[in-house]
C-alpha cells in the first residue's frame, strides 16, 4: 500500500467515526527500513516518523532532518534511563514512559535542557509479562506522579496482545485516558489502525503497510 492509501483509509475511518478530518496523526514507523524507502516517503511529503531504537534513530535522522524541513520523529520503543538525554535531544515525542525511575530522569533532564518532548505513558493493557508498560490498575497513580514532576504527559500508548481483539485494548486505553483528562491516544498499527481510529486514536503507528515488510524483526 502507498502512503496515500493509508492516509485515505485514515480519513475514511475518521469520517465514519464522526471525527474531524485530520484529527489523527499518522506516524510512519521507519525502523529497520532501508534509507532509500524512508527518503521516498519524505519526498512524498510525509514528515512524522517513528523509531524503536535510540541508536538506530541517531544514525539516520539528523541527516534527514537537515535535508527535509519540519520533520518530527517519535520514539515508540523502550527507553533506558542512561539513554534518556540522547533521546530527549533527538525525539519530538516519547511514547514509552513506563516507570518512575525514567520519569525522574526525564524530569531532571528537562530542567537542565529547558525542553522536553511530548510524553505518552505506555500501558500494558494485556498485563503481559514480557511487555513493557504500566499495569492498567496502576496507571492513574503513575500519571499523577508524572504530573507532580511537571512532565508534559499528552496521552497514553498501548500495544495490544497479538492473540486478542485489539479493540478491547483500545477501548480500555481510551477509558483510562478519559478519566485522567488526557487527550492523546497512541494506538493502532498496520493491522488495526482503522479500528484504533474508530475508538479515538490520535496517533497511529504504521510501519509495514507503508514501507513493506521489514527485512528483519526487532
Ligand atoms: C514496529 C512497531 C509498529 C509498526 O508496526 P507495523 O505492524 O509494521 O505497522 C508500531 N508500534 C510499535 C511500538 C512498533 O514497535
């Protein structure tokens, strides 16, 4: 599928859900993709991208940002505290805030740098052992702790379990966000972004449907 096909599907899903046109941001997930494919999407005019790894992003985005104006890059993969500074300098948004230690580190660095990327709290909606994220029942408390640190928390993010109906997880994430007065919802990937839009996603993270299959999985 082309970038335009995905945009069209998002527009249709927005309309069907009675949402404003353009209310959903498409994050093109460029992890592991060859530079030529990423460049082609930039040349098509797309400007919002997602990466999983700080190191990989540091290797390719500074040059792309020099070559194309108005680019923003979102971190959608796990972040270690010792990479927080580099991540805050590199990314416009971090979708994987998931523990107090990291929140404290980001808060300290935000003071020092005088700036902070938009933050999303990752929620482990399926309570999966192997998955990062705050447990649903601990999310209200964690958001309050982040707010006490003055962190710019804009919303919540989830990656539903592969073997469950994603809509249930999207609905749960939307419910937790609403009761915490958070407007941002980062949810939906190549296989389920239209369902995510129907349930209120403000950011969908679409990789393989735009770029083709990844050469290898992270
Ligand atoms: C890789 C990845 C995506 C994109 O997945 P696709 O299925 O290729 O659309 C979205 N979100 C996260 C957190 C990812 O790691």
